[in-house]
């Protein structure tokens, strides 16, 4: 997909995908070539063939036009920020005293993670809530994701993106605002709070950016040891994708741009592995939600550019607890910890980084994609997190 022009001020934008692109996708889906069945009875070799087959069947039946119509009902804009076209939803609340809030996604996510929370957050009264909890929402697509431009130069890391978000909020007339994020969105939101603390009214994270110190590793208690064990398992048995994307994203990108089955497997494995599978709590990210996001990546041609985010970020990200703690965050912070997230953090690690940690909620359900898995719970957590940030 070709880049779309963007002006220096917000311009209304409507999603449109040519029928020819959808027809080509259908042809490719009808001609996929899949490998033999895995040689193990579980997902230890990656996404299982049966799971991928289910995804591909659902994708063949996916109605892009219907979903596109629903997404276009949400006010959508594009604007050039720091030389790059950024696409974003901007939903103003009917409540005059609403707090502006920027919501930032990660990988393998998109702005679609927030589709189901927009209504309750922006218009709480219409959804059974209180006017005091209203937000004006800004939901930007990260550089290289969705309908934002794909960077043509190095340097689009979390810090530069945070500066771009600050510029965007200024252009929209929001001198003071809150920030929410998970995954890479947590990095961007943390940087935003660190770089312009006088403007950030509060910070809400579902994946706080904090690491153990050498002393933490000497004699961890039982709960902390469980956290360390989970992080070790993730690094040794679940982070191969991150190593590939942070070292050779271009090599990977050729396959992600050329094979819808390959893209579905690459993203679908993480949706399956990083969400809460328990049926009593919804069973994780649904097949239809996965296909929405996978189709968005395919039709925007962002498989490579979104992967390149890891290459950029890993050359920027602070290494270890000492570097992180040297960049403290003074903004009031609230954290919501979902049990199936693969990268847990101990509270006392976070307290060293976030110096005004107001709340820490360890929840009983949900995973890495709370906006998709548990939107009502995420809405409740965000509302509570920012009550202290509102002006009387």
C-alpha cells in the first residue's frame, strides 16, 4: 500500500482498501502452501497447524468492508508529526470537563485494541458510568503500524515517538493529558511522562517498564521467584520472535509481506500465547479479533515496518535496572497487572522507576491484550487510575 499524504494540521481520514487488493488477498488465501503437522502434541514448536487452519478459514470469511464501515464511524485523522504521517482516532467526549488521554498500543497490536473501550471511556454516562470519568481520547497508530507512515529513516524509537505524541497533543489543543499503554505502548507512555512530566497528568500501564537489580536476584521471596521464573521461561522459550525482529527485521519482512499464511501464523501465535485462555474468562483474544488485526497488517503492508520497531527500540532501550532507574518517572502512576501477561514485574522493582506509584492492581483475569480480552475491566482500571489526576 502506498503512503498517504499528511498535512501539518489534522485532516479527516477514511479507511479505504481497493477491491483489487481484497481480490488478490482472496487469491493468495486460496493458494496457501502449508507445512506438515508439527511433531509434538502441543504448541512448543509454534502455532499448531490446526490453529493456523482455523485462522485461515476465518480470514477467508472475513468481511473487511463491514468492519471498515464500523471503524470509519470513529473520527479518524492523519497529520504530519516530525516529518511522518501519523494516523489516529480522536474522539471528544460530550462532557466539558473530560480529561484528554492518549492510548498507545504495541506489537502485535494496533489501534483496534481500543475499539471496545472508546465508547465507555469517552461517554461514560451513555454506558452506565459517571460524567466525572469522561475522557477525550487520542488513539494513534505507532510509526510503521496501521495507517501511519512507514519510516524511511532510522531513529523512530520510543523516545522519538513520545516526543511526536507530545507534539500531536499540542496540535490538538491538549496542554495537559493522561497516558495509557501496554507492550511498546508502555515504553512510549513512560517516555512521555519522563520527557514532559509537567504536561502528563497521570500514567496508566499494563506492562510497567522495570527490571530486577543484582540484589533482587540474590534472595528473592517466593512470589518474586515466580515472577523471575516466568520471565526466564519467556526469554528462553518464547522470545525467539523478538530476537529475530530486533536483529533481522528486513529478512523476516519479505515473508510477512508476501504470505498471508505466514503473517497469520507470526501474529496469531502471540495472540494465542499471550492471552488468557481460560473459557470462564472469555478464552482470550477471539478469532474474529485476531483476523481484524492480521488483515489490517496485511492490507497496510506493515509486516516489515512494524517488525523494524524492535530493531529500533532495542538499540535505544535502557539495558538493565541501573539504566532504567537513572531515568525515573515522577508523574502519578497506576499499574494494572493482568495474570496471563508473559512479562511480569514485581511491584518493588516498579517503585524504583515510578516514584509516585499510586496504585498496583494484580487482577484475576486477562492477558497481554486487555482491550481485546477484558475491555470492561480495562475501562474500570483506567477510570480509577485517573481519578486523582482530574482538576476539581
